[in-house]
C-alpha cells in the first residue's frame, strides 16, 4: 500500500511525535509513506491520502483537490470542549479561539463528507469528533498512542537534583493548568518540600514561580526526558483537557508515579494506574501532591501499576490498527459527486 502523507511545516509537536513514531512501524508492515506539503502536488500512485495532524487548525485546501480516499487523525478539539477563558493566555487568544470554533464548524460541514475515515486518539476523542464535527460515528476509529519503549523504560540514566523532585512536562498551553499546579505546590511546607521541575518550552505563564520551582523553557531530547521521568518521585499532569496525554504515558513507561486529571481522556489513559484529581481544585491537587511526596509505599504501588498499564500501549500495535483503517478507507464509498466536481473546478 502506498500512502500520501500531508505534512504541514508548522504542525503541532504532538502531531510530529505521533507521525514520526508511526512511520517506521508502518513501513515495517508494508505501508509505503510518501510525504508532501500543502503547496506540493499530491504524489502519484498512492492508494490513500493521510492527514495525521488535524485538529483545531484550518483544513488544508489540498485535501479538497484529491479524489483519493482521505484519512484524517484528529488530535483534539479543545476550543469546542473548554470555556474560552480556560484556553486563553490573553484577550487575543479568546478571539482567536472563538474564530477557530466558527471556522472549523463551517469547514467540516463540507470536508467531513469528503473524509473516508477519521482516526481519534482515544475513546474520549472519538466522542468529541462525533459531537462537535458531526462525523458519522461509523467512520471514526479510536486508536491509542504508544511510547518509544527503547527510550521510555524503567532502566536507563536517572536525572538527579540536590533533593527529591516532582516533574511536569508539556508544550505551553493554558489548558495544562499551570496556575493551579503552581499554587498547589506553593502550599506545600517550604521546609522539606520536593523541588518542582517544569519542562515547558515556550512558557508564558503569568506571575513569578514559587521558590523551589526549576523552570526549563527549552525542548529536551527524549533520552533527557526519560532520565527526568526515572528520577522524579512523581509526575503531575492535572490538565483541563487531554485527548490522550502522551507525556503521562511516557512517565508511566519509565515507572514514574502519576497524578492526573479526572477530566477528558486522562482517566482513560491512566486506567487506575494514577492518582486522579479535580483539575479545578487547588486544594485537591495540593492534598494529593502532599500525599505522594510523603508516602513512599504509595509511590512504589503507583510505580508498579504505571509500568503494568504502560505495557498495554505500543506504536507497533497502533500502526497495525492504522493500516487496517487505511485499507478500510480504500473500500469506502467515493465522495459525493457534487463535492468532487467543486474540487476539480477549484484546481
């Protein structure tokens, strides 16, 4: 099977990690991937066109100019699911997200009829796509991510600090809940509390960070992150919205105890292997942080459960399910004739 893969030059980090992890696994099982950009001609001789970076971004026009079966991976629709104030770092973000909602609804009314299959990255994501984009549920398939097990595993280099530390990793986004995390941490007694290492490239949080916070604003390599996961006494990830939560799976794969949210896809990914908190309750986040920091027996139990849960995910398994979806898309009914005629006239 030959698959044309549309790559946007400024796609999200999560979409890039996802695509790069799946590419060698798909090649191993017989899918030849041919990448191209939005301004490039669609590669010839392909059976399916895969757009692995869909979400709240604009639908690339090239997808309206092909008669190939289209498969889109939707990574999340947070601007539909969350109040705008929780997505925004300022007034500009509010307007931008409001406009994004409106544009996506208009685009997907037409484009959604053109897509043979939609891949969501969780059951939560599947329901989100159906609810907000109006896609036929029979066309949506939930496929979980994996983790790079050769890097994210319990054995390997361990990062050290002068005292115990808890960890958070994310690309900057207000929905990651930084303000409440920092406030909850700041309520821990200063004497004896662990350090809080936050790896947040592009961090634009408001106010000063509390004493004891080590803020890393640059991107770290996968081995660097793995060493931090192994060295931390816990990973805190109380997001307001996640469609999967890949950093959480990476932490669990390294045997790091996890605190995460009761909201969206976080409980689905954790599946009983993490401590869950109400992400909008500073007191609850603080209480669970304090409990994790002071209870080594709890940490050992969570470590064991995290490794067991993480073993259920793999990029190899994910790739095999993707290949099955591509094959299904090839057999799907063609796009309605009116859409194909309109697309050709635009060329």
